[in-house]
């Protein structure tokens, strides 16, 4: 009796497991079978054991098969096990196929595993996107540049780009494109001899940007650059000239102050010399009474000097030896 129970259990357990398997995956298997996706109930069971949702695999396979791009179940399951976004890859493939782009599952799956948003990339390839320069969240409202005549201009631009799927991995993103366009705007303004040239012909900036290949090394292709607005901000040249004139004025004032200080010092020195000379005069005057007293003692006071002969100096005649 126990042997019969064991035998019955050994026969009934596989049948029960098969019944549970059929009950669990039969609707999904019928859906796959009706859509032409080759997947068996046993493969679905093995997917469950590998912790892969059979529903995701079957739904992706059905969508790709209906779009005319059947992909083997093993590749779908491998991408899902690698941590990829299977639904996103499926949507990107279908969108690319509808837009006439030549792509395959391996390329889109590789982009997805590289961390790129493949759905947005394919959409940007089909429908080019517009980048604002400067961006709306930037601290400045316009890209400013100074013309050769000193006038500073503010420029806002719209750049139309589309995704280059071949450079999506390893290529620079939107921030690099915006930065390069801003740099090109500043350079184009700086090359203008007068701000009137930019105001009269804003497309000079667009031509400069398109000629210099600013999209090289990025994952985008620049289709067009449209100048949205050009504003005259201020006259930088006049402001710099005014600042230079103010600096020259301060330098001249400093030099004048130095000369004034030198003149004051020279005046003080001359007054000191005058006082010194006046002291000498006073000292000389103090000798006059002594000279007069000496003349009285010697009897020379009031003596008439003889008249020198013609042709002789009175002083030499007076000093002649007796």
C-alpha cells in the first residue's frame, strides 16, 4: 500500500507541475503562438527560473515581429539580463524603422547599455530639437560680445540639431553644443569692425558658426543657427576711455602735487638763504662802528684822498705804496 502511494505521488507530481505550468503560461503562449513568436512553455518556465519575466520577452518579441523586425528570444532575454531597458529598445527600434533609419537591435541595445536614452535619441533624430542659447535656466539672458568699435551686443540664438546615432556613444552632449555656439557668437561679434554690421546682417553670426563645424566630436549634427535677437547693451569702449582718462587725471594730479611739494620746499630753502644773507648783512653792519672807531684812533677819519692822475683808478691810486 505505501508503495502504491509513493508511485502515485511520483506520477501525480509531474502531472500537477505540468498542469500548473500550462495554467500559468497558456494564455501567454497562445498569444505568442498567434503572433508568430517562437517560444515554448518549457522556455517560459526556464525564464521564470532565471528570474526573467516571460511577459516582457513575449511582448517585446510580438511588437518587433509585427513591425517586421523579428529578434530571437535569446537576444531579448540576454539584453534584459544585462540590465537593459527592453521596452525602450523595442520602442526605439520601431520608431527608427518607421522613420526609415537603418539600425538594428545590436546597435540600439548597445546604446541602451551605454547609458543613453535611446528613445529620446531616435526621436531627436527623426524630429530635430531646438536648443536655446543661452538656455532658459542660464543666469544671463543673452550672449554678450564686444565689436571692434567698442559697442557691446547681446545675442540670443536658436540652434536646430538632430542626433547622430553613430556618435551617440562617446560624443559630447547638449551642454557642449550650447557652449561652443556661445563661444562662436562672441568670436563672430568680435570680428565685426562695427556693431552696425551685426545689426544690419545678423546672419554673419550664423555663417560663422556653420563654417567652423561646432558639432564635431558631439553626438549631434547642427542643422541651422537662427539669431533670435540682437540687443545693443552699452559702449564698452567709451567706458574704458573714460576710466583711462580718469586714471590719467589722477596721475597728472599726483605729478602736480609732487611739483608743488618741490616748489614749497624750494621756497622754504630760499627763505632760509635770505635769512642767512640778512644775518651776514647785519654782521657786516656791526663792523661799521668798529671801523669808524679805528679811523678816529688812526686819524684817518675825514682825510681827503689825493686825486689820482688821469688814467689811474682811484682805488689803485689809494692803495699805491708810499
